[in-house]
């Protein structure tokens, strides 16, 4: 029988429980944390890498007509630019007291330590990844050196949406349905036209309040169709591909624009356009005895910031 006062026996019991606890924790889903839905995640780098290096390339040169005996062939070249994404170490863990462990040991069946603390640790990990992906900041709002996020990438210059016809028609709350539709289609189409039809945005992210507004604003008083219904059917991406435009509401966009205004983000969700490196997802290390009455299970992970490799496939629009 386990000696309820034996610290080593308590540690052995805890070690036997953690594998079950961790499996339970990783089976849970956190649907309200959306970074992995909006940003492709890459786990392929070495877990202990300090940076991830990649190259952005562009073709230079054009084909031209030749004389039948011509020897002056036009040649192509590739311009390559090197980028490095820093990888940082982070951690989160949980603990059990000697009292908790021994009380759990008294209960049957054998697997009886709750996974609540491990779940809270995983939640904290996901929250940091979410914040880094969108803003390049930690969960306290502190910028991580060398990081920017999906909604504030430094290489993308935001534009303001056009004013409405009326003198006060600056926001969607005072604009007509047609003017709102023009704002959204200008944003989505802008990626396509500015890149000379090379890039085609498939995703539109909106502030929560703006999304809610267009989901109920009807095209006119005689129709049941809303602005959101219509834009999902009539946009350049759907017309070109036959696929639905992905439209999502994100709370981070409420004040992401210049002077804390709203921002909409349109982009092509493709790993060749953007990705976030997490070379080491959260892993729990073996439990150890921190002091005579406390046992800890540390967790570590390593992650990089968001890379936008083709900024031409991403656009920001503010002040609506």
C-alpha cells in the first residue's frame, strides 16, 4: 500500500498519472482561439532552432521576338531576398500539492488526478500563440522583439475605405448597403488588381461589431437578403473560382486600424503567402518535487512570429 506520507511514493503516483492527464488535455478543443484557422502553422523546423531562414524570390526578365539569325537572347533572372524569423522559448506548467496527490490516491479508480490544471496550462499556451499570430505581442500586450502579426504587419500599408455620398457617411453605421458592399468588394478586388491578377484573396476578416452589423443589415427594406448574404455570393473570388469567400469575425480588429479605428484584413490563406512557425508545440516535462510539499510539471514550447512572404496577397482597410 502507498505510504501517504512518503514523498517519493507520491511522486511515483503523480508520474503514473501525467501521461493519462496529458492525453486528455490534448484531446480537448478550444474553438474560440482562432489563430490556427486563420494562419497556416508550420511545425517542420528543428525544435531547438534559434531562427527559421527563408527566401522570397521574384522573376526578372521578359521573352522577346528574335531575328532568325539573332544571338542576343533575352535572359531571365531570379531576385532572392533572405529573411530570418527568430524563434523564442516560452513555458507554462502546473503543480499538485502533496495533499492533493494523496487525497487522489485514496479514490478509485486508479486514474483520478483531475486534468483541470493541465488544461489550464494548455489554454495559456494556446492564448499566447493566438496573440502572437494576430499581433506579434504576448498576452500582456508587450511586443516580442522581431515579431509582427496578421493584423499589424509592418510591410503592409493600410488604406482608408472611401467616404460615403453623404457628408457624415464615414462609417458603416451611416452608409447605405451599396456603399458598404463597395467598401468590401474594393478590399477583396484590390488584392487581385494590384497584383495584376496574380494574387486572389480568399479570406476576409472583419471586426466583430462590423460583422454583426452586415449580418442583419438588409439590402433594402423590401428584401430579406442581408449585406453579408449578398457579399458571400457576389465577390471576385467566388466569381473566379466558384468557391465561397471565407468571411470571419475577429475581436482583435476592433481597434487595429490607424488611430485605434476598425480594420478589415483581406488575404490569401496559403502557406506560400503566410505562415507561423511553432517548431516545438507545448510539451510537458517529467514531474519533479519542487519542495517537500509541492510537485511541479513544467511545460515548454518554442515559437516564431508570423511570416508574410508575399505581402501583395494581403491588404488592410481602416476607418469604417
